């Protein structure tokens, strides 16, 4: 890795060994920045506060060797990245303003893609992971991970069925707890639909009746106007001396007709006057018919107004903002559909209950299969972790995995008991530790000291390395609280793990660092105003001096140097 402008690190190259690399240095020198850098390359959260003061951005670049055919290679190539002879180039840039960019194999990619690749490439473990292992849910996850497909396959099906059961239960709760509200809603809908059915409105009926009411309300005026218009056009039989339009038009036509042969233009005008005469006659006939058909019946007018009042009442109650018959009919259609839905709730409740009961039986069977698989894996897991603890200076410690269920009358039946169930089954999983013979097995959260917890965590991870390996393991001060012989055994065990994987350890313990194939020193310098840290590979005399400092705080102490050389000799003898 190359790190630039990240925290106290100005510009440093971190050369990691293919085997075991130990990262050491004084407190505050910036060892954590090495871990942070790797975290950024693996898609970790970008914090602009990490950018070195005065710099525009922090940049971390890394070269990762990936085995051919690995899932990470396929995923990277699908994203357009180039994998050159098994090497994948990764970079991450974090600006002081908080923007973050990621590049993979020469191609800009989402940061989330780096996180996806990390799952197959690197396992990172720190002190927070130790604290996480104290949670029962994390202990169950650890056991499930160790069990592999024996648990993963039934757990996937269980999770699907569980989500459906939860959904059905929620829907049933809604239907039953709101039964009174839904009954009131159904009653209101029935009342409204009955009102609409009693009136039985037709589409557009309100518009038609409004026009008819207007006509009936002014029948006399309309009849008088039609009669007067008729008389003006064709004359009044009771007034033979009166002059009407038809007579005048006919006279004009006769006058032009007498001389039309002398001028074609006048002939055209004569024809047009003839057409006027015909039109006058047609209009006069229609006026006569209109006046004759006009009904001035007050009873009909009263019936129309009564019908309009009934429609208006419906429109005000059910016609929405428009308050018309069309909106009433729309409401009635929607109300009828909703009423069918509400009336079908009882049937729906029965259907949902039946489906839930069938799924709960399946859920119980899957939960039983999960419990059986976990019980089988728990014995192997406990034995494997116990064996690892023996190699970590805890030869008499015993780890047990406690599987238990909690009785719950609303749960599912497993093994003849009705027990509580959750998204991961019915089992509560807890790691118990008996640190020495005769000691009762107690939960690791209560029965393990800080140093013991560190070794239990390391033992668990080593067991995982044998069942679900990744190419690289990063341990950030997981040896906290450990010293003496236990620290030597941790170093020895990490060295063995490094024979099959790359191991990077940030440590304060010289006993651990001595077993590393390569030791990196994060060193801080200051000119009084600017503090910088660099990373250097320690060889020979420099490594002895650093181990002496770690042992006694004095690089030149002869006693510390002798002890440092003895540690290195012990590590070389074990290699």
C-alpha cells in the first residue's frame, strides 16, 4: 500500500509480507492509520477529518494479489476492472470536503463494490470485534458460520417462511383489531348505497332536468314568443290586413323574376330570394310546432323540481367537490367495491389464518432442523476452539456451546415444547468458558478476563480460517491484555496461520512481533511545527532495537537487546 496525506502520515509505502507482517511503533505514531488505510481500500467509511491538515485530499493505493477464478476476480471484471496477471490495483481518494472516489483496475467504481470484494479477500478483526463477540446474536452467527451449508440452507428457507408468517400475522392483527371500525365503515357504505339505489340516478340526468325545469318555468313566455314570431313570418289569420315577412319576400321575388332574363346577375339574386322564402316558411312551421308542443303543465314542473331536489341531495352528500350526478355514480361504484372487500373480511381472515397455520407448522420443522444442525456443529466448534486455546497458553481451558430455547405459549412447537421463535430460529446460542479444571463453565462475557477474551477471539478466528478461509487476515491489537508466555504462544499461533494465509498484526507485544516474517515500524518525526509519520521495514539491527524498545522502553539496553535476540531466535527455531 501507498498512503499519502492520511492523518499523521505524509507519504509512506507499506510493504506487507506474503506471510506474517507485524506493525509496531510508539503510541500515537500512527499505527491505526495503517489499519484505516486498509479499511478505506476495502470500502470503509470515508471521514474527511482523516485528511492531513493542509492537504486537499488523502489517497490510499494498494496492489492486491488475487487467485485466478476467485469470486472477487469475476466481480471486478464484471465491473470493467482489469486484472493484470493476478494483480488488482485499488485506490481510494478522500477529499477534505468529504467527497470520496474509488478506482479498481483502472476503472472508477462505486465504493460499495470495494466492500463486496473485501468479504472474499480480507478478514479484519479488532478490539471492537471482541466486544461484539460478547453479544449472543454474534455468538450464534459465529456458530452458524462454522456450520456452513448445514445451517445456511435451512436458515435461508426458514427466513423466507418467517417473513411470510410475520406478514400474515400483521395483516390478521390489522383485520381483527380494526373490526369495529371496519363494521362502522361498512354500515355507512350500505346506508349511502341504499340512498343512491332508492333514487336510482342516471348519468347526465341532472343536466337534462335542469334544462327541462328552465323550459317549464317559462312556458307561457316561450309560447308567446313563438306565436309572435310565427305571425311575423307568415301572418296572423285574425289580421288579414297585416303585413308578414313571407308576403314581402314573395313580392320581391315576383318583381325580380319578371326581369331576370335581361341580366344573369339579377337572376341569381332572384334565386337567392326564393331560397329565403323557403327558409322563412320552414322556420315558421317549426315555430308553430314548438308552440303546439310546449307543455305548460304545472304538475310536470313540480315533478321535475322534486326529482332535481332528490338528485341534489345525493350530489351534496356523495358528489364530492363537483356535486353532480356523475360524481355520485363514481362514488357508488367505488363504495360497492369497498363494501365487497369489507364484507369479505371474515372470509379473508379465515384464509389468512389457514395459511399462517400451515406455514407455522413448516416453520417449526425448519426450526427443529436448525437446532439439530447447530447442536451437531456446536460440539465440533467447541472442541476446535478448545484445541486452539491449548496452543495459546490455556491448556486446561474448555469451551462449551450452550443451545437453549425459551418457552412461549405463542411460539412454535419444537421437540414437544412450544418455544419462542425469531428471524434466525428458536435457538439462543452462548459460548461458555471454563478457564481451568474444576471451574464452572460461565458465559465468556462474565467468566473471561481481557487476556482470555483476546485468546478466545483469536481461537475462534483461527477455527474459521480452517473452515471458511480468506487470503488475508488483519488483527488490530487483538492481543490486548495478554503478556508473558501467553503472548509468545499467540505469536507462534499467528505464525502458523501465516503459513496458509497473509497475516497482518498491529501489536504492542514484542513476543508477537518477533514471530513476524516482516516487521514494519510506524515512526513519528517532528521539526517543532509539523509532525510526520513514515513506515519503514526493519531488518537486522534495527529490528533488534525496536524489539528492545518494546520490551524495556530502551533501545540500547543490553538486557533488553539480549532478550530481543532470544525472542527472534525462538521464532526462527519454530519457523
